[in-house]
């Protein structure tokens, strides 16, 4: 899997240029905007995201410079990473991985994480979009590096009605959350993000990242319920009860959050995967 981490780290050069600019003590909004503008595909998609319901700005944003000014450098970095990951690894064509279903679930998880953070009163709830989007990336790493083992774990989990992460730990030695966390650390995302992804199945073990981990946990429940056709009442009944306190979200708010996320799914998919 280390080989695949290196492969996934091979993002387009524009991202590394943005990274270097942000690391510079002389970094500027103008230079970041220029770097993005030099990549037409990234520019167009960044403007689409900035004008989407994810942010809800009152007036239309028509230039990359204005988008960078409104979003800020950290958010622009996050969005650039989200855009480049979805465009670069949209369909890796690997055995056992349904790319369409994978990204649908990932985007729903991202929208759900944003709504959960917003409802829970977190500052900058939009930052949770990237966390939700990338929370399952370790799954893709497994399918790229050890497809037979990854598919075997999925089939065994389905046949035995056991949680996939537990089967992965038994048969592979680690779960996809741990693999994804390693990748996010390599990409220098906040430590709280890596802890949240590593502990997304047991949020109370995330320490200072328990709030983010609990948000990912609940966002996972929404994506899984969407895939399996489960009701919100069933999800609430089966949830780890500690997550509500960490997220500052009440169980009776879950259905509205889920409905809002599902309503925004199609539009958000269209932004990241334009036809």
C-alpha cells in the first residue's frame, strides 16, 4: 500500500505549486489566483464550487481572484485538493470498485458532514466538506494496491453481516480508515482530519478530533442508509449514542439533516463530476 500512497500523491503539478506558494512567507492571494487561473479546468470547477449551494454566497462570483478573496487561502487549498482528487482519480478502473457508487457515497458524505457541522454550530462548516469527501479514500487505496484482499473483505463482511472495518482488520491487518488517515497526513491536512478518518468507526477514540470523527461517523451513516434504503429511525437506533454529544446535534435533527444533504446531492455531484 505504500506504493499506492506514492501513486496517489502524484497529484497534478498545479496543486504542488499552490502548496509551495502557501508555504512561502511572501504568499499572496494574487499569486494563488494566478496559479489557479493558469489551469483552465481547475479555474472553471473552482468557480462552479464557489457559486454552489455549499457556500451560498449572495451574488455570483465571476473571477478566480474574487473567489480566492472570499474563500480564503486555506479553503481554496482544500477545494483545489477536492477538485483535483475527483478529477484525477474519478474512475481508476480497478477490480471490484464501482467508481460511480463510490463517488456518489463520498459526495453525499461530504454534503452530510457540512450540514452536520453547520447544525452543530462549528465555525467554517464548509471545511468538513473535504473531510467527508476524503474519509473513504483509504478504500480506494486498498482496491488499487490489494484488490483481491479488499474485494474479499467486502464480500465476507456482506455475507457475515459484520462491519467491513472489522473484517478488514482481521483479514488485511488494518482498516480503510487507517489507510486513509495515513494519506491525509501525507497531504498535510490538519491532524484533526487524519485522527477523524482513522477513528471514524469509533469516534470516542479520536481524542481532540472526536467532534470531527463523530461528524464523519454520522455522515457515513447517511451514505450507508442511502445505499441500503434504511430509514433515519433505524440509523438513530443503531448509532453509537456518544456521537450526539460530540457533534452538538440532537437525534431528532438527524432526519432534516439527512433530507437536506440528499436534496443537495445531485447538484453537488454535477459540480465535481460535470458531464
